[in-house]
């Protein structure tokens, strides 16, 4: 049975499932199988990107699933080398061809690349991509407040989404508050810390998991959901996929939420959008 996954209302009126499945660093040769497993487990929100090199595998899994297109929410992202007007138009067409779709539900600028200073121009192209019906909603990823302020001031569209590195030791509270003020929904990438520190061994996580009788990963995913964050953990294991989506039969108490909130330590484990130049 497909679990009933709550949705978040975006500022453009469209809904996005709050829990999805990510394919970052999923081997292109394995993507079709892994995404097929995820769809079978009940996921209907898939997050990919041009740079991941696996849009074709995602597309094949979608095609083979037989799931009606209107039951799926598909996100992909514009890579940094494609920032600019015409290159953005070309990039979305290539992504749609690889995915085998007429449109995506959400199209994101992957990184701001402030050193290039083309993200406002690119955002204006994103508006045209949306208006052409190639993306239902448009947003950004890894944008800081200054980047968001620039595109909001220079365009007629507030991003629907800002996808950020976000996990219990790096909670991005100021940026989340700015998003809430402007109606920008927040998505978490690396929601489980990418295995770069012992998140699951922290007492606030481990003790909560033991008390409830769930896994530490389920506790962290539930914390994201109860914090209002859109989250899409990835796994190559079908058992873990099923565990990660099985998070709607329990709730964290206010005390348990507060204990995880207290883990915030400014612990960025990914690249800094202010200085990233890839």
C-alpha cells in the first residue's frame, strides 16, 4: 500500500509531497532499478539533477512504472555551466528529453555561483521556462539570503523552493526564517548528514530512536517533517527505502524535538555557496 504522504503548499499554489526520494550519487547504471524500487515502495516525489548524470535512468523507471504522470512530482536542476538565457533554455530541453517528459514539476538553479554573477539572468530565463509550460514551479538550490534578495528584487517571481544543505547539526535557521517570511518552502539535501559525522550515535537521536522503537534515520526524517521541511533521503537498499518512508505512524514529542534542535552547531559538511566554483 502506498503511504499517505503530506503535501506542502508552495507560494505559486501548487502542492509538493513533503517526503521524496533523492538520486544524488546514484550510479547511472543502477538508477533505473533503484528508482523503480523507490516507486514500488511508495515514493512519488523524485529529485534529480542534470549534473547527476542519471536523468535517463529516472525517466526509464518512470516510464516502466505505469504510474500516471499526475501522481508523480519530478524535480531536476540546471547545472552551473548552463547559467545564462539561451543555455538555460537548451538545458531544460535536454533534461526533458533524457527524462522522457513534457515538463517537470519543479526546476531549480542548482547553485548561485556568485563569482559568475549570472543567476539573476538565469532566473529570468527560468520564468520563461515556467511560462512555456516546461516546468510547473521554479526555485533555487543553495541560495543564501543575498542571492534570494537579488532575484526577488530583479524579477516578478519569488522562488517556490530553496533546497539547502540541512541536517540536525546544520539547521540553517536564519535562512529558513527568511524563507518563511517570503513564502519560500525549504527542502533539505543531505538530511541525514551524508554519513560525514556520527549523527545516529548522538544521544538525542539514538535515545529517541530506542524510546520509540524506530531507527535513528527514521527519527531524523521525522524531525525534518515536523519542522516543516521537505525532505528526500536516498538509499540504494529497498529495505532502507521502505523504512525511510515509514515515518507517519509516530511523532516526536516537543521534548524530543527540542533535544534535536539543540544539536545545531553550524556544522556545514558540504560546499559553501558563497565560494563554490565547480
